[in-house]
């Protein structure tokens, strides 16, 4: 059985005080949620304080990115060692906003993934097509390229430690969600790629999250798809009430 993950990606929102306040409120609400893993990804500036506030709770802490080197002359970057030091156990890698804003390539995603694994972190690797790619029928090819490029050189054991997030770029922050069936179709493609590349057992056990305008009112339909193992949520993860509703998504 794959344990679902509900992960909140705060992006460039929340001060330290706001992040700590959020955790103090959400931690008791998450305490009874034994059906899923709960993760939040604050901005770098709030990581240490938020993970301190989350100590002993069910809420795991993720960074939103990292550099592949442990240290070095990389102005503005933060390393795997530093995010672990700040209390992270997860790291988001290859989010479409990083790919778009900072020109991140699959090769860089791959280097980051390897460095994250070497540091004992659980990487959440994001993949997904743009609207133009979807409309030209290229979704399958884009997912294959990002999957194979991002995961190049990994062993089945490495792969078993990774979470994948399918995030169609056209659904992120737009209010346009993929239908549960559309999302499940892409998850199916990704699981097939995992089967071909890493084997049946790994394909069955890898958790694939959906991301892109997930909200309390559509999370139930998405989570009702057997292929969907959780959600990576931006906007709707910023308010305590809506994140609490996402954690307690309708279950049958
Ligand atoms: P959104 O963001 O929920 O605001 O669409 C999702 C994401 O980018 O992870």
C-alpha cells in the first residue's frame, strides 16, 4: 500500500513568524491524520524556525530547492547539508517555476536528486507539461524526457526513496485543475516509465502526487483515483483551514 502524502509548497510566501504560527495551528490538526504523511515547504528563511516549531509533530519539513554541491562559491544558493541542518527531511526538486524562472534543466535536476539522496533527504521530483505541449499531443514525450533525464543513473533502490509530483504547468496557480481522469492518465504514464526503467516492485510502490490548483473542493475527486497518491499544493496550503481540509480529504 502506498501511503498518501499531502504536501504544502509555500513558495515565496510567509515570514518566519507567520510560518511558525501556521505550524503551531496545523500540528494538532495533523496529529490525528494517520492516513497520510504531511509535509510543508517553507521558504529558506523560515526553514529552521518552522522545523523547530514542528519538532515532535507529524509535519515533515521540505526545502523548495537545493544546490547539488555541499558548499562552494554559488551566490544565493543553499546546499543539501544546509537544509538538513535547518531541519529538512524532504526537498522539492525541479518544480516548474524553477525550470521556468531559473532555466533549470533535467541534467541539473538529476544532479540535485543524487545530492539529495546522498544526504539522506527524500526528494519530491516535479514533472509536467505546458499547455502548448499538451495541446500538441506532446504530454507523454515530455514526461518521458523529464523522467529519464531527471532520474538518469539512479538505481532501483535510489528510486524507491523518491516521490514524484506530476504538475501540469497549465494547472499551477491558474485555478484550472486537471480532471481526476486526466491526472490519472499522466500518473499511469509515469508508473509505466517507472516499470520499464526500475521494475515492477518499484513502479508499484513509488508515490506519485498530483499538483496544480488542488483545493479542498476538488481534492476528494483527485484522491479517489487509485493512481493518485497525494497532492502537492501551492495556494491552498497557505491558510490553516484549507490545508487542514486537504489533510482530511474525503475518504471512502
Ligand atoms: P497551486 O501550486 O496549488 O497554487 O496551483 C501547485 C504547485 O506549484 O506545487
